[in-house]
């Protein structure tokens, strides 16, 4: 005979796994520092590539002007300005990434907590069922 409470519990677990669980369960497998650290490493590479593309695009766009006036420019000052701009952009995006992924991690842990509580309830139902004495149970093919 089916236990209706077990069926409802399994149904809630399956529904969570198909909806919010797709987004939150993978996050819950990480420690907070690892999850945020991976996001910051990815942020570093993406910001570096993006900033390089922006600077490269500006150089291509103003290429004719740069070629005509390169002998008049203070290249050291331009290089320092580019590096300072990179440092500022990197700092801003690092702070934003840290905040974003901290919030995501907190929401995921909060959401998954209910899922694990439901799993624990289901496990207790199974344990209670196993402990019940049952005369109608099969012997598992041992042939008594």
C-alpha cells in the first residue's frame, strides 16, 4: 500500500528539483569562499579581456590621429592612464561580483535548506516503515 504522505513528499522534492533546484542545487555543493572565489577568477579574466577590447577598439578608431601625432604624445602618461583605468574598472567589477555572488550563495543556501529538510522527513518515513514488524514481508528470496 502506498503511503500518501511519502508520495506527496517525493512529489514536492521532484518539483523543486525541476524548478528552483536546477539553479540552486549546484551552488549548494560549494563552500561559500570557493563559490565566490571562482566567480572572482572568472571576473578577472572577463574584465581583462573586455578592457583590452575597449582599449584596442579605441586605438583602431583613433588610429589615424595616433599615427599622425605619436611623436608629440607622452606615451608614459598614456600608459599610466590606461593602467589606472584598468585598475579602477577591475576594482568596481570585483566589488560588484563579490556582492552579486554573495547574495546568490545566500539565496541558494536558504532555498536548499527546505529541500534538505524535506529529504530528511522522507528518510524518517522510510526508516519508520522499515522498523515496523510486518508478517507479510517477503524474505528476499532466501526460501524460508
